[in-house]
C-alpha cells in the first residue's frame, strides 16, 4: 500500500518549454513552490527535437504530475505561453492535430486537482 503525501497547501507550478528552431532541439523547465516561495521540486529535461508548443505542453504535464506526487490539491499553473494558457482555459481552440492529444492529457491531469488556476506570466 502506498501512503499519500501530506497536503503541502496551495502550490505554484511555473513551467516553460522551448525549442531552438521550430522544430529543433527542445527542453523543459519546471519549478514548484509553496505560497511562501519555498522550492519543493524542479525539473530540467531535454526532449530531443520537437516543436516549441510540444515542449510547452510537456512542461505542463511534467509539472502537474510532480505537483500531484507532492500531494497538492490546489495549484496555480504559470506559463509565459499565452497560447497555452488560453487553450488550457478553453478560450482558444487547439487546432493543431499533433497538440490535441497533449491538450486532452493536460486537461485530464488538471481535472485531478480540487482547484486549479492558470496564469499567463509575460516573458519580461
């Protein structure tokens, strides 16, 4: 039997994905903090060759999965990708066929939290 982790309170999942060229060599970065700013988890991972949007969605999936493993019930997901945030909030349709399965997976993982909010953080 696996013990569930204690509730860490509301967590902030800051994620980013990028590729050099589109497609090109890509990677993701994720940082998970509590509301006081204490870092609870980080991910830095190369993805090989893919598109920028695939990298962004991969960062979301990895970040939300780690937040879930840490026992989070409520999260704020932050990203500098306005397209990604608006797609996850349902404001924009996901037109690219190769992104639709990633979007469905991200929405499914997000639905596992009691509450989730999405924030666009400008690149500046």
